[in-house]
């Protein structure tokens, strides 16, 4: 079975631009979470979606938004990019929205804002 | 809310030596505890997790961790490391019935020949 798939793997954007990152969860998983990992730090929670509904939101500005599609894939959108948005963006999928189920992480999208 | 402190940002160790990576957490509610490993330019791979029951948890690649509720710690150990264990290790907590991980800042394990 394929793991969590993220695209693109790398991209470079200019300040003020908009970016869309994509995530396909493991087959059968209905929950997707997004994390931002700035260089030298641990990942920080951005969003969680379960059954196409937002279940949680981290302390990020409104420039960050996300959605989940009927096939459970997800997009993370960031508007008006800042240099500080440069980071590895990780997607994690799980069978359900909480509980003891494990979360499987993708390899991430490396975003560089110049 | 929860928080995680990884006490060592870098741990150098010689091959075949034992290693312990320290993790302390803070939480007002019951939590699940996790250790993840991240190799360069890759995502996070689950090493092991503590959900309930026995406080000694065994994971992949010969790693184990012990949950100590009184000391709010979840230290990761391996009796004999290999060069291939060189990576960054993250401790994480997640409150039960909640969906958000809190990660520590990571410990870089550097195994020397």
C-alpha cells in the first residue's frame, strides 16, 4: 500500500505569492493533519480535518487555510507568503480523528520563500 | 495544553555504545506519548508509542522507552547504536481524545565510527 503522498516535494515562491500544497492519505484513512516544521524546530500543528470537517486549528494566521475533499485528500493553502513561512510542511493521516490510532506522516513539502 | 522538553539538542556517541535521549512532558490531562525519527530530507517515522499498560515500550530498530508518570518523562534508549541510527529524534505527546501532537524541539543523534 502507498503511504502518505505529498506534492510537490520542493518549491520556491516569492514573498506575497500564494501556494497550494497537496496530500493524499493512506487508503482507508479519513483524517488528515498538517504540520509546519521550521528548520531546527519540532513540527507545529496547523490543521486537522476528519470526514471533510475541520476538527482542530493551531495558532496560525488566517493566511493559512485548508480543506479536505470527498476522497479524503487535502490541500493546504497559504496566502501572502512571508519569508517566515519557509519550512517543511508535513501531512499526517490516520484512520479516525482521534483516539489511540497511529498517525503516519508523509515526507513533506519543502517550501522556500524568497 | 501540553508541552514537551527534549533536554539535549545534540548527542554524540560512538558506534556500539548505549544511548539515552531524554524527554520530559507537561500536561494536565492523560496523554499518549510517542518517539519519531527523522532522517535528512525525510518525514517522520514512528519509532514507538505509549498508550497504556506496561511502562516499558519496545519499538523498531532495537529502541525502547520507559514511561515514568511521577517524573513525567519518556526517555528513549538503545543498548548498542549503529551508524545508521544517525538522525534527529522527536518526542511528542497527544492528549487522549484530542487530535493535536505537541513535539519537542528534537535531539540530533550523531553516531561516530
